[in-house]
C-alpha cells in the first residue's frame, strides 16, 4: 500500500463539530465539603473533537479535506477556527446563537476524573443554513467521498436526505453512526459502529456465528456496501459485500498499549475514507485504519496518526498494489482528466540511472505506475543468480521515490496483462528499445495512448554494478 497516494484523496466531512478541552493536574487531598478529589490544575490543552477531529485525522494523512458543521459565537468557536486554520483545514462552519459543543475533561496521573459536556440541540434555522453549505459543497468535483460524522448532537437533522443527495452526485458515503436506530443510514457505502453500537442496533449476540448472521442481515436491510465493527481489544471485524455475497474479515488489534480510546473511531473512519477515496479496496483500507487506530489509542486524548508513524508497520510487499486496485485507481484518475504513465522493469539494484529514468517518466503525466517483475520473473530473464534483492526489498526502495506512485508486480516475462488492464495513457521504455519493439505498443495505440522512449544515462546499469562488485 503506497501511503503517498493518500495525499491524492479529497474528502468532505459533515457532522457534529466539537472542541475538546483537557485540564491536567494533581490530586493531593479530598474536599472537606464532600468526598471528592480536589484537582490542582497545572496544564490545559484544547483540541479539535467530533467531526473536526475526523478532518484533522484526514489532514494528518495528507488528504485534502473540507469540513461542514455548526459552532457557536463564543471563545470555543474561536479556538476551533484557530485550530482549523493552523492545520490548513478548509471549513464551511455556520455560527449559531447556541454554544459550541464542548467537552471538558479533568485528568490526574493519566486518569480521567470527570467530563463536563456543554451542548444544546441546534435549531431548524441552523440546520437550514448548514444544509445550504452542504448542497453547494457536495456538487463540487473536488471531492469524491463524504463522511457523515454523527455524534447525535443535533447538527445532522436529515441524514437520509444527505445520503440521497451525495448519491445523486456519485459520491462514496461513509457514516460513523450513533444511537440504536441505523435505518437513517440506509444506502450508505460503509458504516463504522463500535461493538456497543452494533449490538444496540441488532440486539445481544452469543457467538461469532450470530455476529456474522446479524451483520449480514443489517447489510441487507440497510443496503450497505460494507459494515466495519470496531471491537476494542479484539480488533476490527469487516463484513464486505463482494460479488453479491457478504464476506467476513477479522483484523487483530495493532495496539501495543491502550492509553486513551477517545477519538479512535474518528481515526478509523478517516483512514478508511482516505484509502477508499484514492482507489484502494476495502480490506486494504481497514488494514490502514487498524494500524492508525493502534497508534492513536497509545496517545493521550483525541489524537492523530501520521504517515511517518504508520509507514513502519507496512512491509515492502504491502506497498505493491494488486492489479485490481491499480486498474480501479487508474480508471478513477482518467475520469478526472489525469494522465497515467506506465513503465516496467526488474529494478534489482536501484541506481542513479533508474532514478533519472523514473523522474523523466513521471513528468510525462500525472501518475506513474511501475510494473515490477516478480522474483521468479527476474530469474527467468536475468539468470539463476538474480535478483540480488527480493521483491519486497525492491518495492520498498522504489516506493521511497517521490516520482513513483504505484507498484504492481507481475510474474510473466512481459507486462502485457498489466498494460491491457490498466490502460495507461503513456507507455514508457528506455533508450535501449525502439518503439516497434515495445511490448504493448499496439494495445496502447488502440485506446489513443502513446509510446515514449527515454534516453538512458550512459554507463549505468545493474549488470555493470554487479561486475564491479566482483
């Protein structure tokens, strides 16, 4: 999974915007007025919460995000706007005469002592104002996915209408649900309840088999594409509709240490959304979300996971796209008027000549897809002593280059199957080839593409490097 691609996602978030305040202090005595601890405040922090925290999680993954919601005309609202500006998050927030939704947490020695919630249900007038902003934003081509972040605080007064409108504009819809009436989420592509919310909707369950049966029934009744249940220490369970059948996948928890679970659901839906928005399949999206959530619960309060924190959890093989994902993503890019460039090779020992060649290839379009020979394919082409570096190692080095967007492995001697499926706009080969000898030249011309030859850097090759080492 090439995490750099997440920066190409563009997402609209609509929901309950909150401010999370944290007051940290020490407790050395009990109040003489009542048997309660006395907190001596030492530090205070303010963070984005609710739908705003979803937007922040997306931003930390590199996604382009726009936030719609309601705040008050108070100091909490000012703090929210400042935090959004600081994190470069676009917003269309309506200012209500009612207070901003605020959660105040009092903590001592990493232990939460008390939470104070300030909230009032927003008015019909507030809803009409924020709905106008949603109608304008959902019609834009700059986003292809909508997250509905429902905390049950009164911002979202017609969720079925939002889903219907989003579907009219062919947007992917993800919902983080609340309450025990999921019927309002009918028609969403994915909903992400925690286990308590899930059983609150479907009733008590006594076995894993019963969980599966009730999940399948829920998907059918709500016409969902997928249901992702977050289960705390037991990880996540995905029920995904594939070719008309619901398939179950279990993802064990990635958390090494659980410090604070607040906001973990925001991280999950943000990670899934970022992946789906850029063309990854559902299982890859949940794998990303599982890693990100495992990082976040090890931090204090509502938090985010960055690409640099997530990347070490993915191996070189994780960075290789399946042909299905590559095809899906390239199709999506072309629909948005982008040019896909394709090249292929063994890239056994990456050298300056390779880097120059790949950089020049990327300049020919918007996205560079590299077909990477499998280990067996390299052996067939180069001899029994090759490859020097296995597929995982070669993929990790290639993916570190800014110019490489996607890597797809192939086992055949030629990448013709990849070329036919991905249908790139431009097919690139090195200067040691003539156009008439390039595999796929006829196919790419049949759909209006072209073949480009890039001159090689003289004297630089993997074979020459190996000879020098000997």
